[in-house]
């Protein structure tokens, strides 16, 4: 029965991705390596939704894709913006907060466009995270907007409630409001991803702003917090290395950042599956020699929760440039590609419910 469910999942994901072939536009990507400071502190890792959890690579969204998955009047008058990177500042909580916005060449200010919020790890910054994750290149190829904000403090980080005076939920909520007011953003196609400390905060942010994100993708940290209890089902895809010495795969205390307690990755994913009302028996699949997935499906609202386990992987972003001090970086799977496919499928299925 599990195998049948997994096969149906693959088919439905392919259909979902094919259904949105005409949604947003974009030209070819470029390569841009970068480095990342150690990132950590507690993290959360939900997994995205679609009936086809195990089949995240079954199909790929086209470069001209995402824009017409759901009927939309677009933006009139147009909300144009120069393509490429631009630095921005937003006053929040008495602080001048900064971010890097990337606009793809295909953006014309009239078509509703997806937006990916990309959060850096502990001690890093938005520009490094954009380079490390290669999210801007993916945005150019697939036609979505992406913003990489900077945390606060020294070293820079995302501050969880009760662990400091900075209100990062307020800042990021205001940033999304500002971007949605100035750009032609599709509010049903807003996503959040992050690395380590940014992964944990992405989870917390999604639960603090229920319904704001169509899916989340925590990398190098996985958690479930009580703040998520009672919130709507949420699609989650997470990537974890079994040899992560910063945020232990089997749980414990982070060895970098603020030294916070973390759940085992697989336990956190099980809690997300329970939150989403999924079948408690996941489909397990060997994807590559060192890559396996644990995928929960048959969830409420057709969401899914997926964990990519990188055997021997470190505190790294799969598919990114290698950062030896953070451990092994997998070249067998590209987290950025998998995340975008999962986001597209999740938002497409979400739109079909409305």
C-alpha cells in the first residue's frame, strides 16, 4: 500500500508541476559560489505539502512557469523594478534593518510573481546566504523574486522570542508587507527557507504568521515548537546531514551559535507529520548512494512532510560550494532545486483547494 501511495505521489507531483508551466518567467542561471559562517541555534524543519511527498524530483517547473496556476488579475498599474540585486533598508523596532532583494529579468511588474524569503545562518548575512544557496540564480531560471535579509546583533543572527530584545518576527512581517506593496507579488506563492539558525527561525516565523507561507524549507536544522500547535497544516521539506557537528542529527545541544537544545531530526519531522494529520507511516526511499528520504503523505489539505537525510553530510547546504570546516557537502542532491520544485507543487495544490 505504501508503494502504491508513493507512486501516486510521484504522479500527482508531476501533474502539479505540469499544471503551472505558465506562471512566471525567467532566463538562464549563473554560478556564484560563496562561504557561510557557522550557523546554528535551535531550528525547525517542517516539510512541504503535496500528495506526492516521495517524488520531489519527478518533474521540474519550467522557466516560464509559475504565473498562471490560479486566476489572477495581475497588478494595475504595473509595479516595475530593475532586474538584479538591490540593497534595501527598513526601519523596524528602532533599528535600520537591511536586506538584499533579487529581481529576475522576467519580472515585468504586471504578473503576480512568487517570492522566496531566504534566511542566513548564525554569524552570516543575507548576501552570503544568497550566494551560498544560489537562490538568485534559481530565481532567474524560474522567474521568482527572492529576498535575503540580515539578522541583527554581533554576530548576526535571528532572535527567537525570549532569547533577546530584537523582534525579528515584526521585522520580517513588515519586510514582506513592504515588498508586497511595492512589487507584483503573488501572496499565495510566498515561501521561506533558511540555513541553520535561519532554518529554525523560518519554522518559528511560519507558525507566528499562520497562513502567510505556502511552504517552508529548513536546511541544516529541523525542529518543531509548541508555537506551531493549532496552526494550519504546513508543507515542509528539510535537509539534514548525519555528521552535522553543529546541529546534531540525533538531537542534543548545538555546538555552535547559542548552544540551544534541538530535537532529533527524524523526531521533529514526525511531530510535523502529526501536526499536519499525515499517515503516521512514512514512505522511505533510497534516492542516491548517500541520500534517503522519509516522506509523510495523506495529510490534511494534501500537504506533505519530507526529510532528506544526507548520510555523512555535514552542517551544509546540499549542492552548494564546499565549506570544509562545516563538514561534507553532498553533490548527489541539489537542495535549491528540490526546494523550488517542492514549493511549486505545494503552492499549486494549495491553489487548487481555493
